[in-house]
């Protein structure tokens, strides 16, 4: 699972957000929560919520700590801090505040369910916390998409997200040694000069 943990974390968060805002109009997670960059792909349709993983860095406090899983097993793993921008989109008419109502539902849902764990995330317990992100930093993120207008957004931190080290299978240990020596039937022909 380790190689797909970022994908699984994003999908689990998408399902949680869908639970908050999904309805008869947006009945599937992909209809209610669009994954990916903040700009809308050409020909794509806008969902009420966008979820964008925009920043990954090592978790500083867990950098040198082994990961302990159920049963006390210790594994080598990289602990990551993963940041998402969650933005709400106005659907339909330009006026109204339905996007702010949707954001309130999302904040309430994430406050009530601040951990991603089983069954969505087996072997992980990932804490979701709102990140106090300065407007200057957030505007830099939105600045990457010059043709996209800013939408009301909030940043959430998912931490720790563990990526287990891939440890190759080791060959069996040498338990005995055997030396085979022999003699060639013909002596080597190096440098011999014929008379």
C-alpha cells in the first residue's frame, strides 16, 4: 500500500468531503469533489468543491523515528506532512452564498471527523487539521493559475502520512563454505613461443 498512500489519502479525504456536500444533484464523489489543480481542465465541468494536494514535506518531529504498526512491528518509513487546498465553487447563478454554506458543511464535517483511518486508510491514522495559511502564501498558490479566478479556500494539513521504505528481500546467509580446486589438463598457452 505504501507506494499508493498519497493517492489513497487524497481519495479518503475526497470521500469525507463528499459526505459533507453530496446530494441528489452530485451523487458520486467525483461529481461533488473534483481532484487536481485549481484550474478547470479544458472541457471539464466544475464540481461544487475542489481538492488540490499542493505541498508535501517531511514531518520534522518524526524524521528519525521508526514507524510502529499494530502488533508492535517497527518499520522504516518516511513521515510526511501533506497540505491540501479545499476550495468551494459557485455553481449556476453568479450571486448567492451557497458556496459559503458548503464551506461551513465541510468545516463541520472535518471537525467532527479529524482522523483518516480504517477502513478508508488501513494501517494509517492521519490527523486532519486546519492550517493557518497566510493570504500571501495562498495567493502564491492561486497565482500559479493566472487564468483562474480565486475562490474561497481553506488549507488542511494531513499528518503524518507514512510512506514505508521498500526493503529488498535479502538472500540467505552463507552457512558453509566449500572450495573446489582442480588442475587443467592442458597448461596455459600464455607467451609460449614456438621454435
